[in-house]
């Protein structure tokens, strides 16, 4: 039973696409792989007549070449506005819930149990689970109710890689700040960092890599260049994400994009080191 978790310094850092790329990379290496995100907030779902989950996990499952099931995303929140969301559990509509009820009452009991049950099921049926976190693991106001980041890493006994979007600026500060705000036991789970969406000469970054390692005692495991790709977004921060139809034409296009993305990531990350640190 092996696991690896991708967390980010912020929303939009690249967690979703990195998990998809790693699912394909390790599937190509011969692992039976499944993605997992305990709790996802998105209005873009993969729907069948029996269930619906976030389409991000469905695309990651395509990358992993595994069956698309509700266990990949046991809790889906569909925002309605005014702090309300439709809550889907195991692919089925559960109830409309206010954020206060969800975070203060539901998460620590029923929510955590549902997520843990799905994770354990996947761990029994696949060699490698690649988990995706949500937002940042250091949202201090939500720490007690966060079942998408370090709590899941602990349950999965997973090493964590932290990805940051350098195109937004402040990535080195975000890495150091994230590490400093984590509890000591959670700092130990983070094994390295990934710089995402870089433009330019990588040699410019090397002094920063050295300083990050001096401060955190952990390496930068790779830098992913800024590229154009056409995988459907989860919920676009820069605009409205597009709906897609799950037909053969679009699925073939997704397959092609995943292959291109995985090749790029494979050539820019220290995959051997990542494989070594998988617990």
C-alpha cells in the first residue's frame, strides 16, 4: 500500500493537473493507480445515471486508467451562494447545507468517516493512491475542520509534496510561510517542493532553491514550465470554466492532453526521488 499527496500553497497552484500527470506517469510505470480527493468544491461534475463526482477526479482516473467511482471523491460540494452548498456524499445528493453547519457539525463526524472509508477501500484495491489536497493546508481559520489536507495525509500515511504557482509571484515566501504555519508533525510529512508555471531561464531560480533548502531542509524536486494545455478546468480562477460532453471525441482529446502533460512533467521533475519517497 503506497500513497503520495499533492498539496498547494494556494488554490490554483496546479494540484489537480499535477495529480493527473503523476497518475499517468506511475500507471505507465506499471502501478495500479487511483486518485483521491476527500472533499472537492466545484459545480463541474462527472455524471452518470448512478452518481456524480467532481470532473477533476474523473479526469485523474482517466489518467490513472482506473475505474471512475464515487470513492475517488466521496464528498462533493456544489456552491449555491450565500454560504450554502449542495452536499453530495458517495456520488448522491445528501442535502443543502450552510457552511456553518457543514464545518462545525458535519465534517468532524460523518464527513471524516465517509472520506476515510473511501480512502481505505481504494488502498485495498490499488497499489498506489495519489491524493489531492484542497486550497492550502494552512488555512488557520479552517484547521479544525480541514479533512482535505494533512488529516488525510496522516490517515493515508502519505508523504506530501507542496506545489506553488510562481507565475503569481511570491512562491518562495509562500513555501516558507506554509512550512512555518504547519504543526511540527505535519512539517515532517512534507518531503519537497515543486515550482509550477515558470517562464524563463531556470538558472535564475537556483539561488532561490538553495535558500529554500537551507531554511526548510527540503529540496525543490522540479520546475514545471508554463505551458498551454486543454484539460477541462475544475473551477477557473481566471474566468468561467467550460462544461464538456463525455463523448469519444472529447475523451480522446483528454487522453492526448494527459499524455502530453505527463511527458512534460516527467522530464521536469525528479520522478526517481518521488518514487523513492512514496511510503
